[in-house]
């Protein structure tokens, strides 16, 4: 059974999500390189981010590669399910990381002083 979406539209959707994944990985890289204070002090929250950001960068790059590869395959029902499941996993990863960073920012020391 064919769906009304053409291969060109599917390729565009996959390209957009691949670009979003790469942009997220680039943002995490920029945040990761700017961790810490100029005097060299690294707070507890910064130590936690030093662990989480590389993991997020690796996962974002993996999702970008998978979206780009899925955009090249023919648009059949099984591929549509794979793209949808990959998209849901990607959005779930974003929600998980945002929630975890919010929790850590509330519970850990930022080095703000007294």
C-alpha cells in the first residue's frame, strides 16, 4: 500500500530532521567548549555537563546519519514506520536531556558564591 507522500517530500523531511540533529550537536559542542570559569574553577554542575554534552553530541550525530540514510531509501510503509520511530526516539532524547539538565541545575552547585 502506497501513501500519498512522494519520495521528494520524504527526502525533504529527512533532510530537515538531519539538519536539526546536526545543529543540536553543534550547539552542544559550543556549550561543551565554554564550560568553566576563566580562573579554571569547574563547579559540580559543570562537571555533570562535561559528561552529558559529549553523549548528546554522539547521539545527535547518530540520529543525523540515520535520518540522512533513511531519506535515500524508497518511501514504503516500513520505511515510514522507521522514520517515525526514529523521530520519536530523537524527540524523547531531547526531552530526556532537557529534563536531566534542569534537574541537575536545580540540585547542583553552579559556583555562584555567596
